[in-house]
């Protein structure tokens, strides 16, 4: 039925509804696009927090302790360095600082592999520092200084070559205690290290 001006009000109402629907769809699209980076940031923070929580839990143990974890990070790259965990997706990244220092469970220096796991680490100490650093076979005080320098270098190496957390593959986290013998003026010491490596 035509109105006084010769227009069909039903057609005009239909065009108005179509325009209103298009406006609502554009608004919903804009809100989705605006929320996508926030959702990604939340997912990245959650992934970094999960890994750092596991590292810090092992680091807080008063005794030698090891655990193997499997993670499922869909579409993210997560890595560990000596003092933080980083999660990346596309151009968005999130880094969570660690309250502990971690060491690489696999470490090479000048192209030579020094150790590949904590058992290899003990063997390397025995070969290069003349003791395994256990309570039965502690390092001497002089070797303790050399050990400290070595562990500083090993930890710093993870800043250039972070330890990747590969989804679905094991990540070993292990706390070791390294014993240093005292002399007449120094009490024996125990140094704690947290090693991280693909299991």
C-alpha cells in the first residue's frame, strides 16, 4: 500500500531494519577486533605464569627435587631464560620475571658440549673441578669460585639462546644442591641450582 507521497512504508521500514542490522554487525565486528589483542595478552600471561609457577615451585624446595611437565600452548612460543619466562604469539609478547635464577640443563661453551643433563653436569664438575659437589664429594673452596663463574656464564647463555618449552614434549625442571667444603675459618656451603631442559 502506497503512502501519500507514493512510497511503500513497508519497503522503507525494511531498508531501515537492514541498515540497523548492518550497523549492529559492524559494531560487533569492531568490538571483536578490539578484544582480540586483549584475549591474546591474557593467554600469553597465563602461559608464562604457568611455566614460571612450576619453576619457582621446584626452586622453593628445600631438598633436591625434579619434575617433568608437559604443556599445551596452542599457537604460542614459550621460552625460559635465566630470569624470566616469555610467551609470544604473532607480534604480541609477554615476559614474566622469575624470583629464582635458572640454569640450562644442556650447556655448550665455545662449541663444546659441557653437559646435557644434570648427571652430565655432575660428571663435568668431577672432570674439571675434581669433585662432584655432593655431600660425600664436596668441592674445595678454590673450585667454588670457578664453579660460580661457570654458572654465571651458563645462566647468561640463556639470554641469547632461551630454552624452548615445546608443546606436548617434556620439560625437565631439577633442583640440585652443590656442596663446598669449608676449612678452619669457613663453614661448609651448599649452593642450590635449578636446571631446565627438554626431558
